[in-house]
């Protein structure tokens, strides 16, 4: 598997996945991971064929297995049908320079108001702009709260600032907040590495994340009112361990794909996905 991933990595360095699991998620489901929200991202990876070996040892492609099985395999449970030997995927190019940044806000700095505003606009932002939120407690006895706005924009920072001033001026984005880099550097950046680190680090299958956690998700169709958000923050601060919410927008290309086109149905009508996680 590591050799297969190296081949995929070297052939498509602009894909931007952090691990084998994210490669599979993008190919099979077009799922809501960081790299494929906008129209360009969602069009970036499209599975057009595959080779699969079921239990009887006969190798099938899309034509011989039939459209129903091909559809089912793309639902994220390919191992239920056999071993996937190869994927055939269609890519599109991304710009040579993208912009990423993280902005941190506390409750005293207006995090609640900003998150409430984000709920109304994140799914309608420019197709090249992705903004998600990580809202968490400090995980210690100090019981502090912080919301991190994580951005990725397919382009340079000057265009990004212009778009943000038009769509989300409340956040106050400035040039000093932005980091310009290549697409593969952005993968390192958001995976917690330095953008100058060699991209081959992404081939390391030994995880540095050792602690266990419990998580579940919901799909949000209506914005949560400010009083509801304040109640959530109170619950986070009452936890005796690290607890966080991942809030990731839908909209864009996600709205253009019918719920029956691929097995992942949660698309049009959802504002964002919210994941609750406790470590």
C-alpha cells in the first residue's frame, strides 16, 4: 500500500491529501475533507474507473463489475467488496500559489458573533475560498475557549483580502495574517508541519497522533442562534478534558451534486458539518 501511495503521490502532488485514508475518501466519496469543498476542489478528483479483486480472485473493472457495484464501492466501504488494485481518476490543475492562514479568537474578542456570522455566509463564499472553524476548550484547568478560523484560498493574498472585505469584513483579515505557498506546501501547513519541510514527510505512515478520542457528526441545515452557541461553549468549558467542535462548510460544488449520484448523500440543503470530538 505504501508503494501504491508513493506512486499516486508522485503522479499527483497537487492533489493535497495528508494520508492514504484521505486519498481513499476523496476518490470514493468526494467527502467533506479540507481539500475538496470549492467547485475547483470538488471537480479535482473524479473516479472514472477502478480495478478490483473480489474473493473469487477474478479481477473486475467498471464495465465487468457493473454500474451498481461501482456505485456502491464509491460509498466508502470498498473493502466489503474486495481489494481495490487501482483507481482511475481525473484531475484538474490548481494555481501555482495558494494562500492559507489561521486566525484565533477568544470569547472576549467576539468569537461567538463571528461564528454566528460564519454560519450564514460560509456555504456561499467564493468558489476558491474555504473557511472552517475549530472551536475548543484549552483542555486544562484554566478553562479557556478559543475559536480558530482556518482558511485556504486558491490564489494570492491580495485577491483573498479583497474577497474577505466584501464577504466577511468582520474578521478583519490583513496581509500579515496570510501565508502564500504552493498547493503541496499548504498540505504540510495544515497538517501541522512547516511549509518549508520536504513533502516526502507526507509519505510517513507512522502517525505522531497517539491519543484516543471519541467523535460524532451532525449536518446543520439552519444556523444555530447566538444563545445556542453560548450554551455549547458553556458545555465545552465544563469538560474536564480537551473537547472541540469542527465546523466545516458545505455549499458550492456540494450543492450541485444530487444525493443519489454517489453514495454520500449529505449535500444540497446542508450549511455545514459539525463534528463533536472529545480526547
